[in-house]
C-alpha cells in the first residue's frame, strides 16, 4: 500500500482518529490542476504508473496518462471517499506534510458511510482496520483500487499524482462500482468504461 520512500504506518482507535478532524478542519483540499505531457516530461513518475503495459488508465484516457498537480493550504482536507471508478491512485509529495488514512474495500463497511462520505464508528474496537501514515517530501504513496481514503494537510504542500488500474483490478473495480450503484451512488458510466477496457485488454 505504501511504497517507495515510505511513510510510517500505524493503527489508531476511533477516538484518536476523529481528533484529527477537530479544530476547524472544514475546508476541502481541492486545488488541482491536470498537467500536460510536456509538463510531466521532467517529473519523476515510476514506470509502473506511466507504462501503457501496466497502467491501463492510459487506454481509458487517450494518448497520455493524466497527472495532476495538487496544492494544498495548511489544515485543509478531503472527505473520505472512493475514487470514481474505484481506480487506484498514487501521489508523490514535493513539499509539505500530509496525513493519509486508508481502509480496504473488505473493511470499509465497518467505518465508512458512502452516502455522506463520512467516517462512522459504531464500534471503536473495529477501527484497527484504518491505516494511516504521514507523507513528507519525496514520499510516494500508492492506494490500491477501491480503497477508501481521506487526507489532511498538516503543512502547506504541493504534490503530484494520478490514477492507476491494471488488468487484475478491472473485475474488483466493476464489483465496487456495482455495489455503489446499488447504494444509490451513480457509477454506471464507469462500469461501462471498465467493461470496455476489459474487452479491449
């Protein structure tokens, strides 16, 4: 889950985890800009994420695999969520500090409300399933397909990253999207794209 120059990872209880959201952290962390192929040519992007053989997102999105630059003011955050299409995602932090929190698709029903996109802790003893780590400059994080994740920016930061899917991810992503559809969260277009990609590959 955490690769490269990895961040530390530990398990926290529900009460400790929720304290990360106290103190006025209410501004969403959405300062995002998609980079062109020319702009990404000088950036370090691991081959597994940039290769047309390993990252089928390039097939979904045309000629290039879009990479986005994310600039985040201090004490902003993203709500917990599964990326559209349940794709995996990666980020390389250039500056600042971010706290990432991740939960697997098998465990998310125990602590995540997909309708309100909030954490919900019915039983604090179940929260050992939440993994979190601090991302600092030159740290690379990979969140596998379908993992719920939320991010708090502890220091003003800049990073870049993108989405990832390989052949082995397609069937699980379809199942996750269909589950979200059943919950009333529309993923129909993504299911169609995934099925087309499965046929093409």
